[in-house]
């Protein structure tokens, strides 16, 4: 219930919730395009490479980029705050 813990939770939620919503919307758009926009998704870009294949591969790229961004954010913002909270609790004998 401490102010520091509430700040940690707020910072976590303020990053995770928007990114999760964005990623889910991006995935939903891909699925809807695959289901209902066959002509668009089958449009050839280069040889046998079509829009659907490129967007499908971008799903993987997006996942890796989100993971890297979260690791960076957690390392710079969340981890130092959580370590301070843990150290304070250990100093008070609560852990």
C-alpha cells in the first residue's frame, strides 16, 4: 500500500496496457484481413511474396520489438524501483 509500490504499479500498467491493446489490435487486423480481404492479402509484392506473408512475418517482428522495448523499460524504470522497495522491506525485516 506504500506510495512507492503504487507508483511502480502505475508505471507498469501505463506501459503494459497500451502496448497490449495495440498488439492485440494489430493481430486482430491481420486476422480480419486474412479472413475478409483475400484480394488485398494475395497481392503479389515480389515474386511469390504477397502482402499476407509480409504482414504475417511482421507479426513476429512486432513481438520481438515489443519484448525488447519492455526489457529496456523494465531495466531502466521498473527494476530500480522494485529493488528499492525490496531493499526497504528487507531493512525493516518484512521479508
